[in-house]
C-alpha cells in the first residue's frame, strides 16, 4: 500500500501552504506518484488492465515487436509491481503509463545490455531491472545527485553515453533508452555509428506539440520521420524562451536515412486515466545499410 502523508502535514498543506503558493502562481501538490490513485473494485481494475493491454497489442503490431507471452498477463504483473517502486516523486520522470510501456517493451526486446541515457531519480532504471533482471544496465546522466533508486548491479557515469567505450558489448543484444533532452536526431546518428539498431525514446513530440515538453530535444523523432518540411522553420516559446528547428537541417536528413522503422506508442491515457506517456520505438538499419 502507498504510505499516507502525516495528517498534520496534509492539513498544513491544504490550509496554509497551498493558498500561499497559489497567490505566488505555483501549485503545491503531495509528492506522490500517479499510481497511488487506483481503482480497487475488481471490475474496474479488470477494465483498466484489459483496455491498456488492448492498446498495447495494437502498438506492438504496428512496431513489429513480439510480446513476451500474453500482454494482458504482463500488464497485470506490472499493476501488482508498480506500488512497490522505490521512486515516489510526482513531478518529472515517468508516470504509470510511461513505466508500463517501458516494462512491456523491455520484456519484448529481451536485451542483455541496456544503455540508459537520462536517469533522473532512477524509476526507469528500476523498471528496466524488473523487466530484465539479468541485464547489464549502463546508466548515464550528468547529475546523479537526485537519485532515489540506485541499482546495485548497474554501472553509473556522469559522462555522456557517446563518450564511453562500448567494444565489450554485443550491439545485437543491446537496447538504448534515451530520456536525456538531447537532440534525438543526434542520438540516432550516434547509436547507428556504434552498431545499435534498437532504440527507445521518451518525450518524442511533433512540431505542433513540442511547446508542451520540458527541455525540448529537437529534432525529435517525429520531426525526422514526419511529413516533408515546409520552407518555414518550426518555432515555439516555452517559459519565455524562444526555440527554432531549422527547415533544412542536415541532421534531420542524416538521421532519417538511418531509420528503418518507427512507431510512437499510444499515450494510454484514455485507457488508464494516468498522465500520458510518450514512448517511441525506433529500429535502425544495420551498420552499412540505409535507405
């Protein structure tokens, strides 16, 4: 069961702190993950899990992935597993939907080696470990001070993943997961140069939606694989800062030629009610190949 905040602290938050923060233009919410709110009646739980599994079935068919057994069984296993997650913060990182997609994708891909670029508090590392208990996980993040979960078997580094020596791993048995707010086109090119062909990206956003994403890592996969660019660049603002994705971008052209298949998973919100997820699976042409 999820721990409840102390009664006195919750009263203080509601009656004093929340009104104060509201006047300052901020929201003050309990540091509880979205999955702490759950249906408990068997019928409603079954509806949620079956709806999520049905959507994931379509995603797997579209991405060319083969599930590890029955997807509904995997969703049920995750439902029982996620309340035990050691990372409990609400803001930032993956919620229920993103963690579920990562869990079933890792079970399907069956990597022996996982490169995780962008670790944040460690939830996704834990999800990967739950999905692939025997995998060797390499965690890269420039700031590891905020970890709430540190995998005892994983290797951690504050250096960019692209600077590491990967000669000791088999690219065919490796999956790279990028949630690092670095240009996704750059990550495609780097991964291909190292022989990797199976990639997962978080925060993939189309041009008309990227304004809602923190630290937009453009060009995104959607920008690379979407319709041909117009002569106009993509421009947006976020928190007063201006961003632009050039209309004619050599990185976009290079990355597009390396991608063999791509599928952006459904966000699952309509099935579960939880915060939308943004996981995208990308399969690259083998080294030496291309379009």
